[in-house]
C-alpha cells in the first residue's frame, strides 16, 4: 500500500550519509529552476521554497530528517550555471560540486545552511 511504499522511501533516503542538490537560476532546461531544490509553484503561481513545502514540513520521505541532521546540502551558485554545466564544466565541478561534497574545502558557490 502507499503508506508502506512512502515509509520505505523515507527509510532508504534517510540512510544516506549526505544528500547534495544543486540549482541555478540560469538552468535554462528545468522550469521552474527552483524545482531542482524542491521548490514549486503553488496554485496561485507563487514560488514555495523547500522549507515551506508539504514534503519538507511533513518529512514525507526524509528530506527534513536529513536537513535537521546536517546531511542535506542545497547549493546555488553565485554565477550563471546552465543545466548542462553541472556535468560538463570543469570550473563548476571544482567550484561548486567538490566543495558541496566536502571533498574539498572552499569554493564560491553558496550552500543554504541547515
């Protein structure tokens, strides 16, 4: 049943040591770009950020659990990053992805604090 499936998702998701999500206003492929970091438009086309959405507030699959335990990183670069740049741009990798994965300290991408 749906409750068991949802609980299994939450159990599995919360086993992650760290979850890292990236988003950029310059994405160009995903609309709204905020959906890459769990944002969405409500029925009145107002943007609802991750922290104010039902999936976070009710911790439907463990997003809030990871956030509260410091294992969730949401990174938004301070410069334009297109969708394909996340996979193909070495500068984006060095400045945003490696620091967010905590494999390298520093970087100029901002990570939303817990």
